[in-house]
C-alpha cells in the first residue's frame, strides 16, 4: 500500500522522474518524462538510455553515472537527447543511487527537466551580448558612457583613434578632457540637457592629445534604474571631412549652376511625369517664353513639335538608354536646327530625363553649301560626257525628223516616231538625273538599292571616263537596300569613281572595280570598322590600280580642303572625301581606305542594311494609259507657246475641254471673268510677270477655289515649304511628260 502511494506521488510530480537499472535500462518513468520524450511510458520502460542520444553524449552520461556509483554522491548533468522524429532537446538530469530495502544499490534514479527553451534563450542572450560588445567596440562612431556626474566609464576604439588617448588615460576622467577649450560651456549645457531627459544633437569640437581638434556631431541619452540615472551615453560622428565636403559641394554647386546658366546649349530637366524642373536661360530665348512660366509646366506644352518627343522620352526612361536625334526643329516658324540628346537621370527613384539641344543651324547651312559645291565640282568632271550624250541625242532627233520629212512609207514613219519617242525618254532621263544630283537640300532618306545607284553612276561616268580605264561592277544576286538619301549616296559613289579615275591618270590598263555584299558586324568587327552598333551591313568596296597614296597623304585623306591635285583649273576643293565621310557617318556607317604608293587604293564603305523592303516599282512609261473617263474643263497656263499648243492637243485627245493662258495675270483674268468655271488649272511654276507661286496666292486672295496641278521642269524640292502645303494644289506634273503620265496625273487630280 505504501508502494502504491509512493508511485502515485511520483506520477503527480511537476518534474520528470525516472529509474534505471545498473545497465542503464529504464524501469520506471513518470508522465513528465513521457511528455519530454514524446512517447508513452510503456514504450520508454525497457529501453536503454543510450538509445536516446549520440554515442559521444552517451559516453559522457556513462561517466557521470559511474561517478555516482563509485562515490554515492548525486551528480547533475546537461546533455542533448534525440527523439524518434530526430527532434533534439536539451535536458537537465540530477542522478542519484537507487537502493533496495536492504540498502543494496540496484540502479539509478533522478529528476529530469526540459531546459531546451532556457538554453536557447541563454544562447541568444550570450550572442546578443557578444554582438552588442562587437558593435560597441567596432562602431564607426565615438561611443562614450559616463556616470551621472560626467566621469568616463567606458570608451570604444574610435575614441582612442580620434583623441589619441588610451582607455586607461580616459577611464575615470571627466568627459571635459576631450572638450575644446572654447566649447566647454557647450559640453556642460549638452550634459545638462541629457540629465533633464532631453536628447540633444549638437555640433561640438573635440581636442586630441596632440592638440589637434575635430568636428563632431554628437547626441546623447540617459539610462535610468527607477528614478536614478545610472549611466549617460554619448554618441558622436566625426564630421571634419563632411564639413570640408559640404564646402566643396557648395563650391561645385555654384560652379555647376554657373555652367548650367552660361551654357549656349539648351538644357531642360524633366521629372518622371514630364514636367519641367529646371531650364537654363537659352530655353526662354528659343521658345520666347520667360523661365518662371516654363518651370512646372509639361514639356509637351512648349510647342507641337516638342510634344512629338514624348514617346522618345518615355522610351529613354524605360530602357535607361540615351537617345540622339539629328537636325530637329522645335517650332513651326523657326529656321533653327538642333542636335538633340535625351539622357535618363541616374536617380532611379526620382526618374526623369535631361533634354539638351545644340544649335547646329549655321553648321547645317554650311554643310549643305559645301555638299552642293562639291557636287557641282563633280558635275564639272562629268560635263564632257554629258555634252557627248546630248550631242548624240540631238543627232538622233534631227536625223529622224529629216527622215520623217522625206519618207512616204507609213511603216517607216511609225518607226521614226517610235525612235523619236525613245530618244526623248533618254533625254528626259538624263535631265532628271542631272536635276536630282544638283538639288540643294539636306537629303530625304529612303530605301534605295545599292545596285541601282551604282549602275546610275556608271551610266553617268561612262562618257567621261577615259578609254584607258575599265569599270567592273560585281553585282550580288541579292538586291541590298539601305536607308539613305539617293543624291547623297550617288555623290559618295561618284566621288570615289572620279578620285579613282584621277589616281589612274594616263596609266594604261586602268581598272576601277566595284563590289558589294552583305556582312554581319559583331562586337569585334564593330571596333575594326569603327561602327556604333552590331548588325547587318552592306559592304561596298571600290578599288583602283592607280598610283596609291603615301602614309602622310593617307592620314589626311578625309580632312576638309585637303587635296593632292595640282594648282590650276583642274584643282579640286578638297571637300569630296570629307563630305563622303560625313554622309556615310550620318547614316550610321563607316568609310575606310587602304593604300600603298604604286599599288593603288581600296575604299571600304559599310552602310546599315535597311530593315524594310522596297515596295515601289518603276512604272512602265511606255504603256499609254486609256484616256481618262473623267471629262473636265481645264485651263492650261504656260509661257511657252509650243507647250501650250501640244498640251492643248494632248488634253483634247484625252477628251477634255481646254483653254490656255500665257502667264499668271492672264490666268487670273480668265478665272475671274469666266462664267462657266473650270474644273482644273494646270499651272506652270516659272513664268515672267507673275509666276506660279504668286498666281496661287492671288487665287486665294480672290477666293478662287479651282483645283490646281502645278507643273515644272525643275525638282519640286526647290519650292517653298508653305507653297507645297497650299490646299488648292491637288497634284504635281514634272516636265517633260507624255500622254500616259498626263492621263494618270489628271485621274489623280479629278478623282
């Protein structure tokens, strides 16, 4: 009965209780042990203690049990047990001898507590203490603790480094030992504020052992135990370098502000939403708007042209990649031209961009003039060949006209007429080619075929190249398109051929070879060819077997005004290769030259391959269209009697009713006095008295709204921009024209 009460007492204990035999096998455990082991009591009884821990720990526990057995003195041990699910716990075990009624040792008994949580807390506390000590000691700022009276208790390494005092020299001393003599009262006031419960933050000066002083940004707080202050902590950062940096920054800020304000280039800073945050004075001169009224406004509000940059600005912000735009205008009525750069701001959180514009108006104008001058120089080279072609054409015309006069054979007459039409087409093509090449404009890029341009240039030079020189063109089976102005590319190829011709001179068996093929430019070859990007390019190689160039000449070959031609009427301007270089560079390409004296020269041009296919096809001028189904009353205005007569007959053949006028004044008089009215006016651009441009202005002035087809023997690029936007103009007709072209133009104008 007493044994049962004893067992009941063990079961109800708040601590774990166990009994094991001398071999370490459990003979009894209470509920607390079962809870710790997370197993039923009957599954623990009969199991050896070593099964619940690692081998090394089991040896440690065995030594403790052996010591208890040999001395009879209870022992306490902490060790880790391993549960069946591999969970680990730390227990505290108090071991004593277990005796029978005869006082014989029959095993061991003890009390067990799960101290896992306590051990973890102790470990965390130890780690936190070590971390605190490390932070205190290695902090990158001064840390000093004093008692309530200001006497130093602890300092960290930073205090020793800055002051030059050792810890032993500082511990127990007043904190005023490091105070600059002129700042002692500030230190005392600082200490008083801390004692009053404030957390002051002041700039102080500390003096070191060697007499040098440093600027400190100090803060402090008091630590209480109850109502008593037990410790005062001072934290301070050395800001000597910061004070110097602030002054440097202020100086730089003033310098940058001066550069920003004085820059001749427009600089505008935009935030993420496109609002203007900063703008320099040149901005208000460009847009004729005071700066105060610009700041804070949306960038797009400056002008419709500026609004068109919004997609580019958004792309720059998204991709974080600068964009560069050439030859831009900012207002409709301005003739200023700018190179634009749009850069993302480096601050990713703020976003926004910097918009800069460099005025290149004068440079652009000079560039156009120089390109035109060089073109005219090259035209001079071709003049003999062109005269030869025209003489051949005129000979063909006069010969066929003579035969028409004297033959009565209808078949032969038709043949002579067809021949005249073919000769006229040839003459027209030659004139159009010359007009295109002599245009004075900046260039309008389009997708054009390299093969087409090379063949055109070869046709142009065929009569001016001496008989001792052959031109060989190795055309690729695949047609390559590049996005460039037709005239500019013609000028580049033509200039290289003319230079090659001059280099060969009178040497016999002269050869100029032209080849083209597609290549892919990777990172390595991009550097080799001095290109801005990788991708597909067309490589054009122009080689001659002329005299070649020396190293000195080769180094200057692309310099403006550098020429190797002799003084005299044939001397060049020295602009040809310089302009060719700029034309190629402006479209993202490169031009290089290889040459050696006596071994000829090779020019290598790389142009970016166009991504778009040329969908245009040349119309067949020889297929005469059916007469227009739209019959109209037309007024034809031209100062040439011959053109008025033939024009009237052609229009009549197409079924139209025609009146004619010889100048602008006569045109206006007919339009204002004719009661029936006209459906269309075909208006010549160049006439004496009142030309086409001013005739149109007078028509608008008198509210005459008859549709107009403008006609000219020159390129329409010569016409003023506002003129080409005139709403009365419905079509353009280039001279010379044939019946087919006239019919097509009228269909377009009358539809």
